[in-house]
């Protein structure tokens, strides 16, 4: 019993220790390394929250950039009238509310149809916001004048990333997580066993959107000027999906490790070889699909099984 409780507590202790070490970065590292660490935390939060829903249900969502962009614009609007924690909460709430509507409309589909529709809705939201901006203010984009300090932004994104990992760990061990996994394994069978698959899918979709919206609200202040083309960039959504898939979308540690590796690679290769990063990312994706369809996390599971058999 004691060994079982210690093994279940180990991931939480590891998460706490990693969070404490990461919190020291802005005060002990250079500005460049702090910026790299911030990018790592951003994609850890996005990839982990994406995997929470999509990794379990096997629904391929391309709407991450929509939720990120909504959070960023919510931050730009609310920053002058609300305290910082409520700005982040506002970004998460708006993104989650849109996800509820989007999920109710498209979550009866799956496969290619769901992926294409979520991408199409992302583009629809981007163009709709651009149209509203032109009609209301006569220009596209917003200038952010009063923003929190870099340390505040870093600690905020760190808190969101830690909360995303903790939520993924808690959900995986809950009835809700079992329902999501059941939908991914066999949705019709899950329905026959009494799972309200529609409600579970919409709730999971809204949960992952809340984290993306919160990250977008926090990261928006890193730019002095935001516009739809930047914060609704498809690159953010595609990179989130690729990181999660390469790391292992069905796991928790896989996307975290992949986010760290690719954030460091992106900063390194963009300076020396601007197109090299995307080439490396594409090559690793091809290799993973061919030889590691369950991602890098499958290597750990194989090693663990080998140790047990010894």
C-alpha cells in the first residue's frame, strides 16, 4: 500500500520540483534564455491541453490558434480595465465559451471532416474579427501600452503550464478521463455503456480551449502591437499538433518533452538556418509516423516493459 501511494505521489512531487526550478529562470538566466524558457512553457501548456482532449478521443482539432487568438484579443481589450489575474481568466472564459459553441456544431463529426471544419472555423473567426476591427476602429490591430513586467508574464505562463499538466494528470485518473478514452477507443460502445459522449466531448473541447485562451491572454503582452494575422497564425495551431503527436498525444510526459526540445531547436535554427527548423520538424514527424506512431513516449513504455521482464 505504501509503495503504491509513493508511486502515485511521485509524478506530483516531480511536477512541483520542476515548477520550482523553472520559477527561478528569470532571475538567474539571461534575457535570451528566459525568452526560450517562456516559449517552452507556452508550448508545454498548449500541447498538454491539446493532448488532454485530442490524445484521448483521437479527434484532430486544428482550432488551437483560434482559442489562442481569442485569448490574446481578450487581453488587449481587458488589460486597461481589469487586474492581471482577471485578464487571464477572461481570455480563458471567452475561448472556452466559443469552444462550447464550436463543439456543439462540429463534434458530431470526426476524422478529416472534423479537422477541416475546426481549421475553417479558425479562419472564419480571424476574418470576422478583422472585419469588425475595420468597421469599428477603422484599423486592424491593437497597441498594448501598459503591460505587466516580463517576470510577471513568465510566472503566469509557468502557472498555466503547471496547471495544464496537473489537470491532465487528474483527468487521466478520473471517470471523465475514462469516458474520453472510451470515446477514443470505440465511441459507439461507450454510448452503449451509458456514457453521454456528446456532453463529454464538448466539455473536454472547452477545457482544452480554456488553457489555449489563457496562454494567448498571457502571451499577448509580449508584443506591443497585435493583429489577427499574428495571434490567429495557423503556425501556432499546427506546431501544437505536431509537438503533441511527436511526443505522444496519449501521454503526458511526451508532449512536455517534445515542447522543450522543439522550442530550443526553433530558437537555435531560426538564427542559423531559418528554414531548418521546419525541415527538422517535418522529418521527425515522418519518422515518428513511420516508426513510432504512438510518439516518443512509446520508447519509455517499451523500456519499462523490458525492465519488468528482466
